[in-house]
C-alpha cells in the first residue's frame, strides 16, 4: 500500500473528487476536483465562502505516483463555481445567472460510450430546489472539454448531478442523478436514460423511496450477469440519533425497477461519505468510501462478482485529523492494483490535500 500527495498549496482548500471524476488510460490518470481557499472552521468544512471555488485537474503519467496540476478548461455556466454553489456566498453562485435554454444547449455530436478515449463528467449548481445540472465531454484525455450540455430537470424540483454513468451500448447509457425531494431539500436518487449518445434524456426510474433524510451520490456498475448494482450514500435519524450509511440496490431489468438489498456499509461517520464501486480483473467488486468518525480515514470492502457478499472492512488509512475528508474516486489499473483519490487532512488547523492510495485489493 502506498499513499501519495496529489495537490497541496498553503492556504488553499482542494476537495471533493467524488463530485467530478477520475479516469485512467494505462499509466496516464486524470483527477478533477474543486479548489477554493481555507477559512474559519464551520462545522464540517473550513472553507472561505467569500472566495470562489473553481474546477481543477491533476494528471499523472506514471500510474499515480507523481502528479502535475492543470486548469479545468471546461466552460462553467453562470460564473466560476463548478458544482459548488453551496460553498460560496450568493454573489458568487452560478445558479442565478444561468438561463438553461441559452447556456445549456443539447449535445451536437453523439457520445460513443464504448470508446475508452471518451469521458463524460457531470456537474451542477447546488443541492436544493432549483438546482440545475449539465455535463461535459472530453475526447482527448481531459485536455479539453466540450460543453456544458443540457441534462434537463426530468420534472423534478431540482437535479444535482455528480458523475455516475453506466454504459449499455455504443449510444445507450444510464446517468445516475440525485433529485431534490418534495420538500425542496436533497435528495433522492434516480436514473435517466439516453439512447442517442447523450443528445436527449428521459426519466427512467427512481431508486428507492423518498427518504426522510437523504439518499444521494450513487456509485453504479453493470455486472457480468447483466444486473446493475448501485450503492447510495444515505443519512437520517435512527433511534433519535443522526446516522450515515451506504445502501445497496439491484436492477435485473436494465434499470427499470430496483430491489433494496440492505446496507453494504452500516456506518460512514459524521455527515456520511459517498462510495466508489469498481470491478476487479478477477471478477470481484471493490467498494471504497471515506470514514468520518474517529479514527478518520479511508476504508474499503471487497465483494464477490455479483455483490451478494462483502468481506471485512479494510482500513486503507486511519490517520486523518478530523471528519473533513473522503469523497473518493477509484480506478483499477492495468496491473490489477487500484488507485483511490480523495481529499484529506491531518487536523482542523492544517491545509486540505488531494491525496491518493495505491493498493492491491
């Protein structure tokens, strides 16, 4: 197991790779994250809400051991905050300035979801009523991004998109998204379907019932037997106490209906943390998530090829200083090892980092 530091600058606040993406082409890897500035510690986060959060990238050419930072070159509609309106004051938010019909056109060139050189990244304004979402496409390993392109509201009060896409064929895919609940708060998971390479989308299905707390940030995978497995970040009150966990859902009909299969992770700590879900070369499944209770860190579980059973929790690291960490993305490399990228800290008064762990599941 090897830990690497991907991005760190004094006084800056890099965070939340789970909201964006991580892709690998052999030994070349690109991570996208959000970059702001440190501020006073307020509950979970210590970010300066009076300064913008911008998109940022880091690229490795040696399998994740060394990294070079780059600007995110995609056009951000309405301002500078990429998937971060909730982290800045109203004057810096994108949502008030976006006119979807003007700023979010439909995609012109269809996506080939089977092309390994093509990657898609989803983005959004905020998390509550009125949230607007879109996506970008890169065909040159994230050196440039076309977009933003329209996702639509699917008849919901708002849509908060993070990148979770299951390809089904060359031009057909399911986009797993989070809808604003009936009370205007986040969130409830659903999937949208495209059959024309992302030029149009239709509402496909909700995953689970509307929760009392929230169900957000799915991580989904098309399994070898044709099933689709989706892991969902959840939080709510259990016996009067606020808890957070990861729920497991399965579809055997292409995402039209979903069966709840219980908690794949019973506790992800204070405020919860999203999962990543990947297939390994030997057919097993890899689940990774941040853990926001002491000892703070990053954890994993390995399951069988269909997700019917999960092994014991694996501690990737437990040296975090507080709960402001996690939000991982994971890729499986050509040699069978895995790279998980996340944001991290060594204490409330230290800079946040984008870090990674290379390991063999």
